[in-house]
């Protein structure tokens, strides 16, 4: 199945939160935990597979701290994809799973629509 959108994120919890949000929104989208024990090198080695087989659009959306921003930039640069600077987007939460623990899926979906459309 080719998705319209694939999000690269930093944890299994974030992947599950994003996938549930996409399902509820009716989007043909998915998410993948794009780290391997803190390393994104295996992902970079698979860039042709990711870009040609999985999705029409791939976006790096790592955590909303400086380390997450740096990872997003590096991965996006190596893969030739886009990234979104998440610093400040999640209202003080570090990542998507933290955000929904404090808020709601509906609030997260509003954010996703704003940053991904």
C-alpha cells in the first residue's frame, strides 16, 4: 500500500499516537519509528525504498526539543525529504504521546492538520 503521507518519528509511542490520529481523521497516512536504538543510519540506507515505495510524501517530525529538531534536519537532508520544526508546536510537550497524555486526540489532530496541509 502506498500512503499519501508517511511521518518519521522518534518512538513507538509516537508512532501509535500518530497512526490512531490519522485513522480518526480518515487520512491515508502512517508513521514509523525512524530510530534504531537512537540511530537513524539504517533509515538513511533505505532512502530509495522509502521514497519510491512507501509514500508520496515523507516528513520528518521528531521531538519538539533541540535534539529532535537536529535529528529532523539531518534525516531530512540525507533522505531528501521535508521536515517540520516542532519546537514550540506541541505546547510544552516533548512529543506526540506526551501531548495526548495532557490533552486530547482532537487537539492533536487540529495541530497535525495545520502543520501538514
